[in-house]
């Protein structure tokens, strides 16, 4: 299925404008900012509308940035803070399904779901559409069959997020950009790497794992996977995994992590093993967390990929606004990732302040 993408404003110079303007949305709905004062006093344009937001797990660095920005943006566009309820699925689908049922019982005007398991999307969609409530999925993309159902049935259901293949490719390109001579530290003609994956069922993890390595192969590089472990997007887990991996495989040349939280854990173990990023090992993540950007600037991480939580959360509130106003949305609202290396890390960091 060909996906329609909204191109965010990506150049470093224009980044701050993008931050102000948001990512835009596919159906041309206006943001209709209600103004901070009006929203704070509960008299914004959508102050009487109720929004239910289900996050797969609050203890996730990236989703914390996303939900915080989403709430602020909804309020600045005219919703009342009191009518926005954000709940923690605690990484348990049964818990989240109950939370969705509660939102339905409360009669909220729109439900935003970051699913615990994307494979539960069909069941979630059935529940929510049966109650005639519009639904916006975020961050964890349901599969193509599920997205096709929304279009076929003309349901008010959409997905806001990025295409994880792009982030994987960018991770690989960051390594390829260094040149094979540089990365192939032991000069055996192959790149020895370890891969630290996010969650098993997660499409972002699967695609980043596949496409990061594919970018090396597409450049004609031979690769040699020394270890592939699941770190569940978590820093402490990754730290332990990488410590084990580096001691079993001291010839590791590249550490690929599916996100920055895990890359930060990997960096702790790289340093504990007496290794130096940029000199005798290379390390890449995804998300552009502040700490990771600072590490890229300091040369302690080779690079990362900006997962634009600002554009994505703003597109999410725009989609919610369209639904509560009675208009529609495209069924896929995308946003581009941005490759981050030492030359643009500072400008990305500045744009996030
Ligand atoms: C990814 C992000 C990860 C994690 C995950 C949760 O897009 O890069 O850090 O938040 O989503 O589904």
C-alpha cells in the first residue's frame, strides 16, 4: 500500500519554524489555536470536548516526550486540560483494553491509542467504531490489512506516525557515510556488528533492525552479525546486554540500537569496557533524546535519527480536532525522520529547547 506522507520542514535552518508550525495535516484542517489563556480558563474552542489518550507505557522516554507535547498542544489549540485524560497501559494489553472500554463508557469525543500490541488493533478498532467514537492511532502502526479496513468501511480511524524503514536506513547511512576503511577496524573486509532491538512484536524494532543493516549491504559492504538481542527500548536492559556482548565479542565494530535509550545504555558499557566511540567502535540510536544529542555533539555517539515527537503530536491533535469538528482525516498521517550527525546535532538540540 502506497503511503501518503506529509513532508515536515526538515532543514536545520527551518527547524524552528517547523516546531512552531507543526507538521501540518493531510486533510487541510486548521489548527484553530484557542489561545493559552482561553484554554487555561477552560473556555477554549474545544473546552467541552473530552479526549481519552492511551499510552502503551509511561516508563518510555520517547513516549513521555510525545504525550507531554500532545497534552500541551491540545490545550494550546483550545481543549481544556481537565477534559484530557491520559492513561498508562503499563505495557499490558488487557489493562489498555479496559482503559479503552472505560473511555467508551464515559462517552469521550475522541480516543487516541498508542497500542501495547499493534496486533490488537483490529479488536480495538471494532470496540471504538461500534461506539461511534473517532480513533487516532499513534506511534505503533497497525498492519496494512487493518489500515485497509478503515478506508473500506469509511471509518473515522487514522494513524499518525513515521515509517520506521526510513529510520533504519538513516542509521545504516550514518555508518556508511564514515567510509568502509574507517569502520572496518580489523580490516577483514566485513563489518562486525551487534544489534539491540526494541520490543519483539514492534514494527519499529523490526524495520530498524532490518533496514539499518540493509543500508550497509546496499553500499556493497559485507556484514557479520555477532549478536542480536532484545532490549525492550530500555536503557538498563541494553546496558547489561551490551556489556555481555562486548565481552563475548571484543571484535565488535558497530553497535546498532533501535532507540537512543538503549544506545545510552550501550554507551555506558562501551566506556566501561575501555572502548572509545569514533575511535575503536561506532554507535547509533534513534529518537534524538537530549542526552543522545549531547553525546553526538561530544563525539560519544556516532549519530542518531530524530523521531519528531513535536510534529507527530501536533499532527495527532490536528487529527483529533478534525474529528471532533465532524470532519475527516486521511487514514495515514506521516512524518519524516531526520538523520543526525555531529554537524547538525546542535541545531536539532537548539530547536527542541
Ligand atoms: C519508537 C521509539 C522508541 C519507543 C517506541 C515505543 O518509535 O523510537 O524509543 O518509544 O517507539 O513504541
